[in-house]
C-alpha cells in the first residue's frame, strides 16, 4: 500500500511540474511576442540565477568535515 501512495505522489508531483513548465513556456512566448525579452535573454537570466544559487549552497562534506 505504501508503494502505491508513493507512486501516486510521484505522479502528482510530475504532473505539477509539467503544469509549471507549460506556464513558464507560455510566459516566455508572451514576453517574446510583446518584444520585452528574447528567449536567449530568458535563458541567460535563468543561468545567472542558478549560478548564484549554486554559489550559496554548501556541500554536505564541507559542512560535515569543516574545522
């Protein structure tokens, strides 16, 4: 029974992610149509944000073995 619940939860999460992906794609398309931002600008902005986030994260080993 627990396995079924886990599969259902995984499926629900995947469906939610698909919805968010569609929403973001629609937003980018709208911004492109309005001439506000190009797809390349969107991707560059995402890359910068991901890089900043990654720089802020600590690795588990660094925390575990820090002096």
